[in-house]
C-alpha cells in the first residue's frame, strides 16, 4: 500500500500546531461523516483516513515518531536498527524473523522486507485504520429568518422548526440585515455522544413601505400641502412608536430634511438608545383648481411682481 501523508490528508503542513490539527480534523470529519453521506463509499474511506491521520498527529509522541520515521513511525526504533544491520552499519549480522542481511541481494528493497515483518501483507500503511468511534461535534446548521422592519425594531420571541424540532429564540431589538447569531447546541447531533452542532441564523430584514433604514437611523417622507409650506403650521409625523407633532416653519422648501433625535431605530442590545429619524418634506401642489382659486393665485402672482 502506498505511503499516506497524514499532513496532506488533513490539509495542513508539518509545522501545524496542535490546535490547527484539531480544527482541520473536526472540519473534515463533519464533511465526510457517514451520517452526512449515507451510502457514499468514497466518503466513508475518507472519513476513516481522516481519523487515522488524527490519531497519529494529535498524539505528541506518535507525531514525533511519524515526523522522524515517516511510514515506519510505529516501529521506528526497530526499523532503524534493522536498516543499520541491512546496510552493514550495525557491527555484526543479525537475524530478523529468519532472514539475515545476506539474504538480500544488491538493490533489494529493504522497505518491503521491513513492511513484511512489521506491517503485514498490506505494507506499513495498511495498519488498522482509525475507527469512527471517536466523539466529535455534530455538523452546524445554517438558516435564514425573514423579519419585517417593524418586528426587528422590538425584542420578541419567535418559534420555528429546524430538522423536525421546534426552536424558540429571543430576538433582540435592533437586529441588522445580514446579521448572524449562533444558537448553541441546536445543530445536528454529535457522533458517539459528542456535543451537538450549533445553529447559525442569518437575518433578512424586509423593506418597509414607509421607513428606510441606514444603520440605527431611519428616513421617511413627509407630505405637506402648499399652504402649510408657505404659511407654516403643525403636522403629525409617523414614527415606529406612534405619531409626534412637528412644527413647520413658514416658507419651507421642497426636499428639506429635518432630524428628529432619538426617533429612529433601537440600538442593538443597548436598552433605551435609539438612532434618529430623518424626515424629508414633499410639498404637494393643489390639483383641479376652481376658477376662483385660479384667480386668487393670479392675484398673488401679480402682487409678487
């Protein structure tokens, strides 16, 4: 059997830390786990290979032997002594399993001889592979939750179903579009009593027909009639928490924006803190004027000359 590079199996280099090995193993074990790939023989083979690599590299002593002796790490000391005898460097002739150094012709493959002694007919790479009995965390689950803007503005609970199980979570006010939160232990079951995976929920905040959100601030249009724009007055402004009164200065121009402090979106996980509401005036011109109204506007026009 060909030599298996355990570092390559886990997708790491020989300088990888113990933490790097653990992370690489867990990631690949989830990917190729038999429960995730039922009936997939190639995935099953990869899973066993990954376990084998982890068993060797996660053990400090075994890893040191593997780094020194490579494929012969398990019987490194015996391999080194036998190799020295075979090459005539041992100071004498020693027999291994009924074979002496003279039994090898020039150019013979010592590795084959060594493997037949220590690794069995399958070669050294054919040792018993790591089993799937090790505990490890279940696969994480990704989900998307759609929320209307006005629901995202208040702390509330929601229940939904993942993998046939109901999950109830509390959503803090101020959750952002695209924000992801982790619900620990609500992913797929772990293997062999290992911990469950986690549930990652990405929030999709739906657009509102009136308010537009930018960070913690909101913007909204405010329609006023021509007479209020010219003469000034008081109007009602819609906010997330009901209407408030706003004084309009005489002669306000179309497109003017005013800021209402603290009337915007709640700040995530900061009770009592809010962004601002930016209100933009839209002046609605009168339509279907009567003859009398037209005459009055004409008088105003002439007075303005």
